[in-house]
């Protein structure tokens, strides 16, 4: 698994990450969602540099232009609900993509420990396509691995890109161990060092789902 | 249950409904999703006329203005995946709303018959709030009644608005029978007469989820 | 001239107007522009109820639907620069409209008095079309009358809709006197009583252009 | 003057450029504008990699994060009307930027020759700021040089970025000759070889203003 940290070199991405982290700016949940959408757009654009292109003759009102267009079939997968604004950003860029939605949740048992349960999955066939799976945060990595395993059940993709703007070391290690294939690239925007015993990233940003969509029962 | 058909009087809503129905225009799924988003914005605006408002003193750079602002707490519920672009439109209007996501699917048995299964539900408490549940189409009405029942488990809302731009008579009747409370308003944009034996609305528009997000396996 | 005040009956429009007026919320100029855009969308939708429609047979994947679509040719005119976010909202709704851009500015002479100067105008022919001219504020009304006169030079429109979310009595009276034609409708969201001697509306919201785009020299 | 051609290495930018060039896809002017907006977002993001950043302590709900945020003051200038959708894309990325609007037009004399006339300019002070001037096409380069000269009247910017997604050799040469300063970077997406005797780029895309906003008289 290749890891690319887009935040290492400065761009407006770092500005947006500072805003989604910021306790005060978080109070405006329209801006919080909008920032995740813009972050998704940036990752989509950077991923687009790695895709395959073919040349096409395009007829303009005044002549013929040779243009390069994407030849990959793209599937945008996301983990509900926190991944939705990010997914919106990816879809803004790849407007003709197919889409997968996965719902996972933390099922708490005794001692406040939890397992990730997969609930809902809606997906096209993945075989020979470029799969991009997005979730706002990469904490333990457990839900991402579950989502990955579920999505590739229907066949082997050409390449898998995993997009997690706010990641932590634990999650990256977990993915490296559990997704050891060569054709996986993990894209992150920042790498935080710690995970609380409730599996929240520190400093992180809190609960991305709650900040985008309100708390749930 | 009160039924309001916004399409009865002409507005740009009817233009958008003509576009989402149109086989040729449907090929552009960015426009398909955008039209559902705009349709969601229109329903949200019309629903906003029925909400409660309170007066607030607002300090402008040049004086004090008495403004009316919404006093209801709004929860926007949607049924995945077809309801998502519509939900985006509702959220564009009510940007500070809380949100519920419900996943339901058609589980086929023998003879091609199906039951609607509820899979995933993420919701805040609903008690004393204004609940708006949106799905693009109202076919049999079964998934909407399941979603409704699931969402109100946590308490009684002040009012429930159900938004289904493309509805059919069967579904409306089913809701009227199964949601007999006074505090439910069903908002539709067009009422089609028929339902196929596979429960597709005719003329309808086809499969809204596939048109927005690609077909699934 | 007919005057319609959409703010008289409560809707989410009043929420947005309270936000664009609010000194504190104004600090977020992305939200300020977004609110003007949403306000533009609401006015466009309400105006769409007054347009002409024709019935069209639309082929869906499952049948034929009779749909009503707009038959008017619409021209969206705006006054730069304060009108631009509002114009964006109108164009979001009427995406196939033609567009006019007018630039006017206040030319100050002695004693801090000013005349409105028309600088730039880019416009299609208006003859037999529905013209919608938008500007965020209606203060003295002088620039709106200049814009109106300039746009109708090329022919008589079927109807003219003037959209000014924040208006004052002086401006409305000036328009009524200078645009006495039957086919003009003025749409406002709030009517403020006063105008300062520098022609700022009180309580108003300050300078809409500066709040959207930053101050200018 | 440094020239950067973002289209040389494949990315989704090339897909968008193929779409704005395409006679058939151009019929959907909502998509045409949206593509220009997305193109503007891509250029803004790439330009953001060249800006100055400063570190800021940000308080998250769970800790303190050191984040890098932009320290430049950005002014987004555009040439009306063709540059507006592109400007919208730049503003989507740099939402707190200040803005300049310039209107220029081709004034035709005898023999179908024309001069570019500057009409309207609304701009903040530019001194010590980062100025980004955007126009969809760079044909002769005359209007861009006029806009540049007008905008820097009020002081010397730190750096000037000129964004012209569809450029031709003639225009690039003209800018290189007339903007010989070291602190100017020209960003293009494609370089076309020819210019007609009416100064249209071949193969180009036709008239960007007409395609976005309808033809004008």
C-alpha cells in the first residue's frame, strides 16, 4: 500500500483542514460540509492525475481539437454518514462516476468496546474499474477494511484509492497490514499521532458525522 | 393526511420534472441529480411557509432590524440512495437542520414478489421537532411507511412533511391508510396513475437511484 | 407597476434576509454571497409561477408523460457588482436563460452628491422576452431606472420583473413614477423606511457589494 | 513571465477542456458554465501551492493542532463577461478573497479591425497582495494587458497569476512582451496554434461569453 500525504506540501487543502478542525468554525455546519466537499474535490483532482487517458477528436465550432479524456471507469464508494460531504466533492469532479454506499456503525459491547458492523451496501460491479473509497477520518481503520472487503467481493478493481483527509498512525498501520495489495493507494491530508481509548483521533476534529449532520441517538 | 400537489399550478418545478422524466436528458446524470436537488429546494421553500417564526432584533451596520426567523427545529430524513440528491436540496435550504438517513431495499422472494427491508437508520431524537422525510418517488408507499415508523420511534414530532416529487395513486392511498394522523402533510409534484406489477410508476421516470448513481448489483 | 413583497408572509426568505443584515454573520462573506444566491433562487421560483407554459409530450423509460414547460424566453439582467450573487441564484433556477450585465456607479461631485453613471452594458435583444432585472438593494432607484432604460432600448419586452430583496420606500416611489408601465412587477423581500443623506438604506445591511466582494477604491 | 501549462500532464482538467470545446456538449450552457467553474477551481488549487503559509494553533474539540493557513491577501480579478464562471470557480476555492471586475470590449472600426476598450473597473488596492486575473481565453492578449495595467495602477502586487485555460501562441507572446516582469506567472490549460483574422482561436471553442450567457447585440 502506497501512502500519499497531500498535506505535506502546502496548498489550500491545509487551510480547509484547519477550518474543519477549528471548534469555533465548526459551529457553522454548512461551512463544515462545504469544506469537506472542497477537500473531496482536491483529492479527486490529485487522483485524476494517476488515471488512464485516451485521445479523442473533438469538433469545436471552429475546428478539430485532439483532447485527452479519462478512459477509466470510476466507482466512488463512501461510508455513511460521515463520508457523504466528501463523496459529494468527489462526485462534483467525476460527475459521470458510478457510486457505492456503505453503512457501518460501531456496535458497543461490554466495557465500552465496539465492533464495526456493516449494515447497508449498495454497489455496482467493481471488476476492472478504478475504485475510490472515501471516509472523512481514518481512526482504527476497521470500518474502511470492512468496506473495502465488501466492495471487492464482486471482482478485482484495476486500482483502489482510499481517501481519508484526517488519518492517524494506528489506522494507517492497520490498513497497511490488512490491505497489503500493490494496487492500493491511501491518500491523506494530515496524520495525527494519537487515538483515544474510545478510538477518537487526537487532535482530530471530533465526530465528523455529528458536525456535518447533527448528533444521533 | 393532507396532500399538496405543487405541480397543479405551473412553476419551474414542472420544467424540472419534465427533465428528470425525459429519457434523453436522463443520460446526463449530473443534470439529473442537479434537477432533483433543485426540486428539493423548491419543496423546502414551500414547506418553510408552514413553519413557525419568531421575531428577532438584528443589528445591521447602520441600525436595528426586526427580522422573522424560523423557530422550529427541523430534521431532514431521507431514504437511501435515491433520496440523496433531493435531501441535498432540502439541506441547501435548511442548512442548520439535523439529519436522518434510512436505508431500505426491496428483498425479492419467490415469484418476483418483494418485501421492503429496513437496513440502516441514523437519526437524532424527533420529539417536538418538524420532520421532513424525502424520497424521489412514491410507488407502493411501503418503504416510506417503514421509514416513518422507524423515525418516530424516538418520540412524537410536531409535524411530519413527506416529500415525494413523483408519486402514484397507489402510494398516496397506502400512506393515507397507514399514516392517518392529522399532523402529516404529503407534498408531491405530479401524480401518475399506474404501477407496474414490478411496482414501477408509469410513466414515472424509471429507477431514480440508477439514474443518479449508476446501476447496482 | 405592481409591487409584491415576498417577506410579508413568512418563509425561509426572511431567515436569509435576517442573516444578510446581521453584522456578525456578515463577516463570513461566503455565507453572505450564498444567502444572496438562495434569495435569488426564491425570487426566481416565485416569478416562475407567473410565466407562460406549454404542454410537451416527454418520453420516459416506461411511457409518455404530458409535462408543462416554460414557453417564455427569459433574460436575466443584473447590475454589477452587488447584483452578481443574486444573479447567480436566478441563473441557478433559469439555467437556459440569456443574460444582461450592466455596470453603474455613483459618480460623486461637489458636496458629496452623486449621479449614477452607466458604464458597461452587455445584453441580448429584449423584444418579446421576459426580462428579470436584479439588484440586491433598491435605495434611490436611480441605477435601476437607468438599467431598465438601457435594456429596453432594443425592443419592448413582454414583461419586466425587477428583483430587489432589500428595498426602501424612496426607491419604490421613484420606480413607480419612472416605470409607470403596466407590465412591470417589482419584487421585494423587505421594505425599509429610511435613506441616509448618503443614500444608504436604514436599517438595510450596509454596502452589499463590499460585503460580497470586499471594499473597492 | 513564467508559463505553466497544466494540460501537459493529464488530469481531469483535460476532460473538462474537451467538454467546453465540444460543439455538442456546448448546447448545455449550464454544463458549459459548470465546467468553467471547475476549471477555475483546479487553477486556484494549483496556484495555492505557490502561496505563502503560516502556522496557526487551532483548538479542536479534543486538542490543539498546528495547521498551516494561507498568509497572502488574495485579489481575484476577472474580465467580464466571459471570465465570470471561471471567477466563480476561483472564488469557490479562495472564499475570503477580495475581488476586481473589469469590463473590456472589442470596438470595431473600419475594415473589421478592432481596439479593446476598457469600460468598467471595480477593484480594491493591489499593493503587496497576490493578484490572480482570470479570463477564459487568451486570444490576442490585448484585453488582458489592459486589465493588468489598470489593476496595478493602485500599487505593486507581490505576485500576479494570470489564468487563461484556452490560450494561443500569439497571446502568450504578446503577454511575454508586454508583461516582462519577473513576478508574473501565466497559467494555461491548452495552447492552440492559430488565430483567425477576426482574432478567434482555432480550434478553440468559439465565443466563451456567448456560450455561457447567450449572444449579445
